[in-house]
């Protein structure tokens, strides 16, 4: 063990034994936005042996205010967040393995991604994905750490399958908030405070210091000087469909998963392909060039300006983001009129 982690090893609850444990752990981070990049950087610097970071989007200028792994170059060239994050993390710590996956984390993908994973960190911006994470956690018995923030407000809660209430248990009793960063804005200190809570809990789990876990749901508002830690153990439901006595994990059911979705707080619709496969961006570029419009491309995605209102971003995994509308029917009509 080199001097890189010496100050962390001096912290008694971790020590040399805990540092060795970290080097042999694998963390899956779903989302590479503000919370995802913050969590990834702390854990990379701490020496977690493998970090897999998954994200379906690309870097935009509005991200740079709080998403700490990204640069102006990433925004200029619309680099996929997972790729840009991986490249930066590799510069921060060459001792560890970093995997960046440009994809949408559905049930099938999560089942594959969670093999040999020790911890899942939620860094998403929507409850559809969080409920998928919640059910995959219960199915695989892998703990996960919920995190959310908007404005100056934030939440954090650690879920241990078989021990704590799960997210489904809490939804009816605990206010989780409905605003988004795109509607209510966000300040970076709120992000950093949630990241601090998530990564502290992560280090406890990864170094096998479970007795130090907080065991409470934390919420705060930095601007209005509010902080609360809520004991939610009594909210565990015996009839919960995700973690109760007879779980069915309903959010992993293919019937409950949509192929189209309006992205959180944005005038953007995502369309996912019915079948897995890789899209040939060069061939697509040729097709779209014949239609006119503006094309911009990098090795990971193709952006096509269809008109003054709509811009379509095509990814290699077959997904497309249609900017300029929240209307799913309108988005699908535009997509199929271009692609057939």
C-alpha cells in the first residue's frame, strides 16, 4: 500500500484492514450527474477497487455549475457523461478500475450490472429508476444508498435488504419532494452535502463497519438552516411488494417498464428500442444528411437538428433523446418520420 491512502489509514475505523477491504470492493453508481460524479470522485480517491458508473445522457453547459468531473470541452463536444466521468476518474487514480457505461439502466441491464457488486449508489433524477434499483437490491440482497437534492434541499437514506424499510415502504409516509433541478434549480452545496452523507455511509459499508451506519433518513435545507434525522424503522411493511413477507418485486416486471419516458424536468423524451442492438451512427449520418438539417457527431452519439424546435440525439445502444417536446406521441411521430 503506497502513501496515497496514508491519511485515510490513520483514521482508526478504517486502518490498513479497511483499506484492503476497499481495494477489493465494487461499487455501482447509477447516474453520472451531480450526485454521481461527486460520489464517484470521493470513492475513487478513497481507493475503491472497481467503480462502475452508468448514465444515459451527455454533458451540457448547465451541468458544469455542480457536476464536478466535467469540463467545458465535455460540454462543447456533448461527451456522454459516463465516458467523460470515466476518463477523469482514471486521471485521478490509476490504482483502481473504472467502467463507464453509456446506457439506460432497465431491469435487464441492472440484473447484469449487479453481478459481483457490493454496493449500489443512487445518483438518479427520477423515481422510476430508483424503484428499479430498490427492487433489484431486494432481489440480489445488495445494499443501496438513496440520495436526492433540489434547490438547497437534500435527502439521504441507506437501505439494507432484510433489515431496513425499503423505498417502497417509505413512499406513502415520507415526503420525497416533487420539484426537480430543472424547475426549482439547485446550489452546489446541497449536492455536496448529500454526497458527503452518501459516501460516509458507503465507506462504513465497504470497510464492514455496519455498526456505525446512521440507520435514519436524513433531510436538510441549507438555505433555510434546517436539518432532520428521522427514525423510519417502524415504517417497514410486512405486506410491502418489494421487501415484505411475500415480495413480488413489481418494478422488475417487464410490463411495468416503458419504452418511452419524459426526462425529469426537461422538454425531452427518450425512446428506447424494443430489442438490444448497436446502432451504426455512420450509416445513420448518411440517411439524415439526405434529409437536410444540421448533424454533429462524436464517437458515442449523433446530434441532428430537425427544425428550429426539435433536436434528436442518437446513441449507439439504439436510444434517442428528442429535445423540444414533452409530448410522447409528438416525439414518436417525429422519430418514425425520420427513421421509418
